[in-house]
C-alpha cells in the first residue's frame, strides 16, 4: 500500500508554533517537501535522521505532485510542509488532485496563519464588541488578479478588519483602495514583517497617510502582513464596550447575572 501525504501548516515562522500533531508527523516522516526558506528551520528541527528533505522552491506543481507520489512508494508518512495554513494562499487543491487520481491518501493539518501571528506580535485584537465583528483575509491584485467584486476598495467599504497578504510591494495600491473606500488619512495601519521569527520580527505602526514611508524607512519589502482595522490601538482607548459574555449584568447557561445592567444614556 502506498504511504500517506500529510499537508502540514508550518505556521508563520517560529518552529514552536507548529502544532503538536504537525511535529509528530515530521518526527516520523520518511520524506519532507518544504516550502523554501520560510520553513526550512522547522523541517530540520523535527525531521528524523535519514529523512529525505527536499526544497520545493524550484519545482512546478506537477513536479511537486510527482515527488510526493514517488516518496509514497517508499515511505508510510510523507509531509508537505507549507507556510501558515495549507488552505490559505497555497496550492493545496492543485497538488492534491493528482494524488487523488493516483489513489494516494492525503490529509491536512492546519497551521497558525501569519494574520493571527501578526496581530499577536502587535498586541492587537482583530475584533471588538460594537467596533467590528468581521475579519477579511485578502490581497491586492498583482500578477494574480482578483475575482470580480473582491477588489480591495469594495472589501474596505465594510470598515471591518482587513488582513492583507502578499501586498507589501503594492502598499501604494492598498492606500489608494482604502482612500477610495472612505478611510481617513489618520486611520491606523500596522505592518508586521516576519511575524514570530526569532530575532527578525519587525512591527511598523503608522497611518494610512504615512505607512508606506515608514515601511520604506525600515526597509520592509517582503514577508509582511498589512493590518488595517478600526480596532487598532484599542488598548489605549479611554473606554471600551464590554464583552457581553463576561459582563456581570449578562446571564448565560453557565452564570447568572450578578449585577443590574449599566444605565444607558437615555435613563433618567
């Protein structure tokens, strides 16, 4: 019987942000195909002695699928190690279709996205009660076009949190789209380069007006997440709307309200 291919999310860069399941699979893998310099440390840290490790940066999708299938003929466990989460901005379906056609079993182990690692690094929350309850993961059109209706200007019109991938070299387009959607020049923007990478992480805070200049000054031109959100900087706000779940005046099936509701502005 052929082996099984596991598509493992390596997370944003720090090898310790691999899931326990991902680490266990790497530790017993006979072969690992990893996504270039983004995850090479994770691959070598957990791979067993004698494991065949291959970098995919110079391979086509056809070559990747063929390599994985070939390794399955020799090993029970074959790992495709991808940055972040395999289901987000990866070629998961394109690579797995030939495996399925060849009768090779495969499965996915999710990973920590750089969107969440960036918010964690900056100490920010992507959602806040009565501010926004929506997070949009997207990118700017470059060589890969955006489907109709998914232009950044249209998504930005929702005024929710935007986690913008693969777009740091097109930061001027991000600025143009947010301005066209009505965002103010002083709207806060956070850019995080190499979120979670030990000793390499950079956090750049600015506004819609100056974030490009700040990133240029810090020489940030790759591997960076752009976060635009009405929640940014909330730790320093004078007041916040309380979460209902933890409000003493809010009852739920695990706790009865222990305090009366706070009076509204209309209460005499």
